[in-house]
C-alpha cells in the first residue's frame, strides 16, 4: 500500500527528485555548476550521475556481483518470531497515518493560541530597526507548530495567548553561530500578526469511509479488511527489516569494485550540488554554511565508510538477483511505482534519473520481495 511504504529504496528516488527539481528551478540564468567538483543540477547531468555505470537492466555494467559476494542460503533463511511482532498500537498508528491523508483543516479565530497549536502567521524582522533579507513572510502567511517547528530562540512560544488579528513584537536573539554575519548574535524584533489557528480533523474509520475512499485504490470493503491488510503489510515490513539487517551485517562481501565506491561518492556530491544550486550558492559555501563541512574533501572523507557500505549493499542485491534469475522489466517498474506512488507513470523519474537507475531500484525491490517470500518463518 502506498501510504505504508515497504522499506526499500523509493525514498532515495523521492528525496533526490525533490532536490533535483529545486535545483533545476533555483536560478534561471548563469552557470549553476560553480562548484569546483564540476557537478551540475541540469536535468541531463542529474540523470547521468544517477544512471552512470548501470546497464539498461539495472545491473552494474560489466560487474558480476557473485564474484564479490559470498551468498547465503536465502531459501532456507529463518526469520525468528520475535522479529515478526506487530502490535495493535503499530496497526493503529499506521491507520492514523493513512487517515491523515484525508484530514480536513479549519481556520479558528475565536480563541487564544495554545502550546502545540499550528498557527498561520505573518512577520517582518528587523535588527537595530533595519529590516533584513529573508526576515519577512511578505504577507503570504506561513504555518508553524509550537513545539514542533524549529524557529530561533523562543519565537514561537511568544505566540501563546494571542488571538487572530493580534499584531505584536516578538523579541529574539540570533545564535552567535547562526551563519550570517549580519545576524550572528544579534537581537532582533519581529512584528508578528496571528492570522488564524489551524485545526486539523482526522476522519473516523468506518465501513462507509472505507467504501467511499479506500475500496477503489486498495480493494478493501470494511474496517476489518482494512485492519487485516495493514497488519499484513506491517508484518511483511518487519520481515524485510530483519532480512535487511542480516544483509547489511552478516553477508560477506569479499571486495568492492572501485567504480561502485566512486559512483556512491559522485551521487552524494550531486545530491549536495542540487541543494547548493537551489540556494544559489557554490557547493563549498553550502557545505560550510548549512552542513558544517569546511570543504568538499571533508564531506567525502566523512562519508567514505557509508559510501562503501552502500556499494556493498548494492552488490549483495545484484548477486542475489543473478543467482535467483530475477530481472526488472518495464512492466515491473510500472508495478513498483504503482505500488509506491499510486501511479504507473514513472516518466518524470526516468527523465530526472534515467531508466537504468530506476531499473536498479525496481530490481532491489523485487529481490527483497523474493527474499521475504522464500524465507522460513519461525
């Protein structure tokens, strides 16, 4: 079910896509590849970075993974009962998350703001009586949740007790290491207006709600069927999580081709380059200001082990696919995206990442399904 993600790698595609689209729209002119590494956030460059070295079937080009991986007896792999536990609370939490997608919001203007409220506000910030860039909502309004949304100092707590229509000063002090020279350690005043409180109402799960909203997409007709399906999905996810931990920690990878480690590094750099382009700054400036790395070399060095681990994981999945004869067809890709996004149309993903990359993601999904279906449940 697409609101209860299977644990595998669609999140990689989705998160990367959000940054690539932001990067592509960040600047309309000039050279967006100002960083010294040469990465770019043009659609062609992104697709090239993610699909480079992967063949049209989703396998590493020229790599026989079984030469590098000591395969285990995955058809006799035992998943203990303790790893399959799904509680009633787990089921309810997942159902609540599902229902959240059908929630409605109401604007409340007749009571004071309380701790934990989501509030729509406008503000204009100034330091020493002078407004500064990025310190205003521009009258567009923004939703914040007290105790959840991260704002400087006790900005949001100062909203408590005010009502819709109130305009007042919020006094804060920027951290000394805020990252902008004109704001570091400075006292600021934000002239703030409360527009309204946002109250979200989650619908009740009833047979009528299921038939109206869930039957077409999921095939469920009743509350009982819904709960059973959610429990089954969580059970499968728990099994796959146990298998994934075993793959990461216990399967021996004798060595890793340098090309795969280099690939992981390049994709990581591209990921941050997209971010930097969306902010309109160089990669080094972005890493230093927003991520806390002094340079690209420091980023690469700090992530060296995780890049090797990612390369190992990809080798393991390909080795199992080779051994079990698992392939990813275009129909499989459509099925994968239908399951995870609700649509068989993956053209936008193909444009941004290339078909080889999403074939590899689909292949990994099929391998995980195979492993969970062929394991032995204690």
